[in-house]
C-alpha cells in the first residue's frame, strides 16, 4: 500500500513537471522561476532514482526517471537565446 501511494505521488509530480514544461515553452511563466523550480524538482527526482536503486524497486524507478528527464527539459527550455525567440515569432 505504501508503494502505491509513492507511485501516485511521483505520477502527480511528473504531471506538474509536464505542465511546467508546457508553460515554459509557451512563455507564460517567468523563466528564472521556472528554472529554479525545475532544478529543485530535478534534484528531488534524481535522489528518488538513487533511493529506488538502493531499495531495488525497479517499478518505481521509471516515473522518477521520467520526472528527471522532464525537469531537464524544463531547464533547457528556460534558457532559449535571442535566436530561438526570433525563430518562434
């Protein structure tokens, strides 16, 4: 039962990261705040992956790894240069 609630928690955090990525791409959020949130959550997801490796629970490793990749994507999307902004217009 405990693992089920952990899985639901991580899936909810993954959904939040997906929303953050979408808002960052659309430019509807302050990029510096998005970068800070993405970096913070990314560290949490990476620590979650390490914890799953130590525990040996491979099923819960997948959503944590997905969250780490989404965090990395959000960080990258918060750094577009002037050329990338002009290309989007």
